């Protein structure tokens, strides 16, 4: 019974941490995604293959890069190596 309580408690804390990470990430990086989408809509006709490739590559790739950047920042701050390469 102790194990079940510990498991549920840790799951709650894990999801709470994931929620906080997602909120901080979204409010810090949403300007970047809006800028990429506006550039894509300005230079490409909507629903064309060029637009779809641009959105997949730059908006999707930009999302992955920002998530990895935030994970790297979190790990470097937690290890005490703040912004050292």
C-alpha cells in the first residue's frame, strides 16, 4: 500500500513539473512561433507544398530546438554550470 501511495504521489509531482515546464516554455517561446508562422504566410501561398515544407521544417524544428534548449538550460542550472560550454 505504501508503494501505491508513493507511486501516485510521484506521478502527480512529475505531471505538475511537466505542466510548469510546458507553461514556462510556451510563454517564453510563443513569440518565436508566431514570427515563424507570419514569415511563412507572407512568403508562401497557404496550403502549398512549399508552405507545408517550411512549416514542418522551421516551425516544427524550431519547437524541438527550443524544447532542447530549455532542457539544456535546466540541466546546466541544476548542475551549477550556468552557461558554460
